[in-house]
């Protein structure tokens, strides 16, 4: 009986690893799609401001 329990545990462990791997791939794919959509939207609308140096403080500010 103990070899059967060990075999069942190994199969269960493999199932959990496979599930976690697929879930991680799905989440990363969704995050990448969201990032690409955000970048495409910003570049399409030309909403990315250019930075200019403030002569008084020397700091870079949008403008």
C-alpha cells in the first residue's frame, strides 16, 4: 500500500505543478497584453509629454 500512496502523491504533485505553471503563463500573457495596449494607446494619442529643463531649478519638467 505505501508505494501506491507515494505514486498518488507524485501524480498529485505533478498536477499541482502543471496547474501553477499554466496559471503563471496565463497571468503573464494577460499582463503583457495590457502593457502593450497601454503603450499603443499612449503613442497613438501622442500623450507622452516631452521633458524640458527648468532654467531656474535645473529640474526636468513636462512641457
